[in-house]
């Protein structure tokens, strides 16, 4: 940015509020796409360029539903 190299991004959040919102999103996705399981995690703190900041894993009876849930 401004001609300088970007090393990463710093994520800040009120942890309890962020976890509550992630649970709401996961619950809605599970219902909407009939998921058997969902795991959703967003990193807080510094995340270097190229590192994972969001982890999503879903399981469904049919792969189409799992792919749709992942895209949603």
C-alpha cells in the first residue's frame, strides 16, 4: 500500500461477539444446506500474506450441497 510491501493483515474483534456471529452463520448454513457438520474459524491477530485467515469445513449427504454451502 502506498508503494510499500504488505506483509499481512491484523484482525481485531470482540471475541465473544465474533464467535456468536460465526455460530449464527454456521447454524443458518447447516439448516439452509442440510449439512451434517460445519466447522468455521476466523483468525484474530496478525495473519501473514499467504497464510489462512478463514477455515471452513462442511459435510453433507451430497457433495453439491457441501459445495453450495462453501460458496454461500
